[in-house]
C-alpha cells in the first residue's frame, strides 16, 4: 500500500461519512499545498543566498 492509500484509509476511518473519492481529493489537495509551500520556501532561501553573495566583499 502506498503512502497516499494509507493516508486515505486513515482519513476514511476518522471521517466515515466521506466517500473514497472525496478523501483522495482532500489528500491530493493537501499534498499540492505542501509542495507549493516547500517551493516558496526554497525560492526565498535561494533569493537570500544570492543577495548575501552580492553583498559579500571579495577576498584575496
């Protein structure tokens, strides 16, 4: 069983009123939000690194 299947099963156990399709949609949307957040964090980190490199004096 894949991780997504496990998460769907846990969600269905916790909320028995959901259908399997609804649970899959919820898990998929959550994963997309997490990917987006991770990407934004990486972009901020990369921008900060570039900014710091530009401000660093050259060493000889």
